[in-house]
C-alpha cells in the first residue's frame, strides 16, 4: 500500500522541486540584470563611453546578456536582457530584462 502511494506521489514531488529550482534560477537572473542595469546607468551618468558602460554591466549581468545604452537629453537609460534556461538542457527558455535610468552629471552633459 505504501509503495503504491509513494509511486504516485514521487513524480509530483519531483515536478514541484524542478519548478522551485527553475523559479530560483529565473529570479536570480532577473536580479543580476537589475544590478547590471544599475551599475551601467551609474557609469553612463558619470560620462563613461558606451563601451565602458557595456563592460561594467557585463561584469554583473548573467552570461550571454545583451546591454543597450541610450541617451536622451540629460538622461541615460541602460537596458540589460538575457535568455535563461531554468531547467538546464530542456528546451525551455525565458527572457529576463531590466532597465535603469540615470541623470547625466553636469560634467558629462553634451
């Protein structure tokens, strides 16, 4: 009797565990994108060139992340996006992204 119940419940428990691990991976990647966008916006607000901003954001961002920098007037916006595979080799991919905006310091304004 116990063996039959275990055989029914075990796959459900494994699916719940896989879902929890996938959730942690996605949330972790999202938080890294947020941190990378913030770091990039700080660097851009100081007047760093786009290449340096991308490098600074890339140090914090998840592997394979793409960084975009746009300047409009006195503000700068940095967007970091990455594709995450929360269940490893399984063909399920999610896109996570974050954007941070900063005001250019007076010395960095055009």
